[in-house]
C-alpha cells in the first residue's frame, strides 16, 4: 500500500508534466476590448443670443402611456436652464435657473469631443453592448427600455490648438439605454464615461436649491420668463 507522501509526490509530478506539455495546456485568451478612437477634444462655439438650446436632456421609451415629449432639461446659450417635470411626477411643472458662462462651458466639456460628435446615432449603444459582452458576466438592472437622450447644438466645433472649425452646424443626438448602470460596469469605456458624466451634470441641475417655478413662455424659451 502506498504511503501518503508517495501519493502526493505522484500527483505533483503528474501536474508538472501536464503543465509542461504545451499541446495539452488550455490557455484562456481574453476577448479583445472594443477599440475606441482617440479623443479629439476641443471647443463648441455658439451665438450667445441664440434661442436654440445648447444641450437638451430627455428620456424616451419605457412603459409610460402617453409620455410627455417636453425635454427634462434644456440649457440655453445665455445660461438660462429650463427644467420640466411631467404631470405624473410629484414635482410636476416647469422650473428655471441661471448659469454663469463658466458653468455652461463645464456642462459642454463632456460632449466637446469630435469622435463623439460624429458618432452614428446607434453606434454608442452598439459599442456598449459589445463591451458588455466582453466584460460578462454582469447583471445590469432592467430599466424597461428607457433611453437617455442628449441633443447637442452649436455653431461649430474647433479642435484644441487649431483656429479653423473642424465641424460646422453641430446638431448631434446621443442615445443610450441603462446609461448609469453600464457606465458603472464599464469604467474603461472612455466615451461612455464622458456621456454619463455629462448627463449626470445635466441631471444635477434639477436638484439645485436655486431653481424657481416659471410660467413657461414657449414663444421665447431662451429669453426671460
């Protein structure tokens, strides 16, 4: 009968032999992370007197019957912000606040990336799904198909260190479902992090202490109430 130390020696020798036989060794090859183009940061230029919102945040889809089409947050070039809560919410109504030029630029910074501004409408969602498959297994909360949508408008976009605009008449839409959850699950997905950071900044405007109720004049949304 073999002794315990002899059995352990045979097991160790067998393991060493298998490890040295490369033709029988199973090697796990990681799935490559979806490639992202490098960021091309710059500045979004706009006319301060324009009545078109620079940034617009909405939520689309989901299970709500007869959804309210009015955007949740609109940021205008003159610093005015309009916040709209639908009738089915506790804070139903319209609110406003004023931002400084520096605060407006801070909100724009997350979206001032040429690689993001030229991204096809469905591409961010497709790349997010691809990245999730690489990072699996992950459990993402079900938001019933609600999409976070950001609309970015500006006269032009100029790259850092350059004088001539690279893009003119910017009017770009970004859409993503489960945005906050997927951004948390995919910290290495830079573009998704930029969008999530920008959306978080827009959502935070609705929680500020200086918002005030307003009787919205739709004929002049970018000007005075």
